[in-house]
C-alpha cells in the first residue's frame, strides 16, 4: 500500500504547475479545442480510460482532474471585464472559489484479503499542497451479504448530494447551497448577542464575533461537501432497503480528523427503492459543534455537549427514459450559549430546498437545471427583527457534452440573490472540463 500511495501522490505535481490563479477563459477554451481537434484529438484518445490495476488485481488507482472557470460582469468590480464571484456565493472559504479552480483527485484501493480493503484519496486544489481526503479500511464480514464496516476518514452518511460531490457526478457546475454556502456561524467564535449576529448577515465567507477567536474566518455550511469525517460507519442492504449508521469525530458542518470538543456525531441514512427508477431517502445527524476554547471563553465549558447541530434530511430521485428529477430538503438546528442581551432566539434554524433535473438530448449531450433556496429563522435585535442570516436563492441552468467517454465539458449560467451582504445579486457564466479514469 505504501508504494501505491507514493505513486498516486506523484501523479499530482504535473498538473499543479499550471498557473491556476491566473486562469482565463482562453485556458479552458484552448484545452477544449485541443481535445476536439483532429490530430490532437487522436492523441486524446490515448488518454487512460480505465483505472490502473496491478498486483494481480489487488491494487487499483484512479484519478479525476477538473478545471473550472467562471466569469461575471459585477457592478462592484468596474475595473475588470471578467471578474470573480464578488459576493463569495460560491466560495468554500475566503481563498477558494469552487467556480475558479483546478482540482486533482487521486484514489487508491488495496485489496488486502477477500474481506479487507484499504481505500485512500489525496487531493490538490489550485496547485497547493496535496491533502488527504479519505483514508479508511473496509471490512466485509460475510462475502454473501451486502454488509460492510468502514473505519477511518469515511464517506458521508448524511444526505443525497454527499454521494455526488465529484464533478463527473454533478449535473451542473455549482454546488447545492446546503453543501457549500457559508453561513455566518463558526465553531470557534460566538456572537455575544443578537445584534452581533445580525451584523454578519451574508458575511459567512469571513465572519467575526467578539467571543472566542476574534479574527475573521469562514463560517459553516449546513453540510460540508469538501471534507470527510473520521470514525466508524456500518452499512448494509436488504432487497430494496439500504441503510448506514456512523459515529464520527466532527459535525455535519465541520468534519474533523482530531476531536476539538469531546463529543461525537451520530448520523444515519435509510433509502428505499419501491419502484424501478424511484429512490426515497431520509437522513439525520446530531453532534456538538463548538470548540472547547470558545465555550471556555463563553464561561460554559462544562456544558459543551449541549451546543449541538441537529439536522434532518429527505430526498427523492426519479428517472425514466431521458429524464432525471431530484428533490432534497435539509433542516438544521444550531444551539449556542446565550452570552448577553438582546438574547438570541434558539435554536437557530436553516432550511434548504433544491429541485434539479436532467434531460438527455442525444447520446453524450444533456441539459440540466437546478432551483435552490436557503432560508433562516428570525431573531430580534435592539432595533429590528430579521432572519439570523440572509436567505439565498440560486438558479442554475446548463448542460454537458461528452467529448470522450471519460472527458466531459459542462457549461452553466448561475443567478444568485440575497437581501444583505457585500453583493446582493450576482450572475455568473461557467465552464468546466472533467477528465477521469
């Protein structure tokens, strides 16, 4: 496994040398042209199309390389013809836009025995250092049953989109709001009162509060699509029912490798396929999410495990002929200490709802659309009553074309709106090229 992992990591630097921070529309257009032109297209046919397998089938290596570029003409950025997401609608933190990124994933599976496997994945974004994304062992106690136990940095248990976070699986280019958009809440800092929280509406990309870590930093999404949690997961399937249960270190919004509050997350999901093409699923999770340091600063360290994130989700998928339709909704409640007046009405609730669909126009070509909304409960400050964060609505339409079986070009137009924040309305056009094997 050690030598296989080293080979997997060595695949990455050849892509990281690209000047990602200065990507222009011509970079993606030029690469697309090269892939589709006559003589160079023949060379593209020689790209690997299947995972690399060796060691008598015991070691498998796969990879996915994604280049994404988005452009907007924003009223807040008059100096640039093609500017970035000035409202941070699509950022995963203050530095990284999910719509302007070169990402490389390399995964390895080592089959130690007939019942025990080791799986790992490393990732690099925008030419930065390689980071571990997944590392876990999978045990199948009974070869004839659909049952396994996974331990380590394990795949997500909660939600439907969590199983489709790879660009090759995502119908569009943007991420659903529940899995990407940053609220103003943080695990290491707290608002002293309702007024502080209201001042951070639409500022989740760099929020700041007076209790705990006072430095500005990213807030929490409802569920993170960019990190996996660490712990144990049990999964099994019987006929039309599939179920999973996990106990992990972090929370739904903030997966961790090392514990920072002494609590554990319990998450579960059950799905059923009652008819061909129809999938129904429900999910739940519960965990403390505040760090020891911030509850100590608030004077409630002994009650740390009372400050939790509790989430419930439901999802539906139906496919038939050329159509695919999906629906997912998540309700998340956060509890935090009441430090000073005016106090915050608890729990703080966020509710996300999305509907998306795809239509296959012809082999290799499809059109897709997504309607997404993220809403928040109300709190009352000194001078006003408002939602604790700015509600967001996102529309995205686009499609994809398979240049090769494992080379996909996607394009989309995205519209975002909210009543507060640095930028309240934003339109974006995006292109994405995905290659995998």
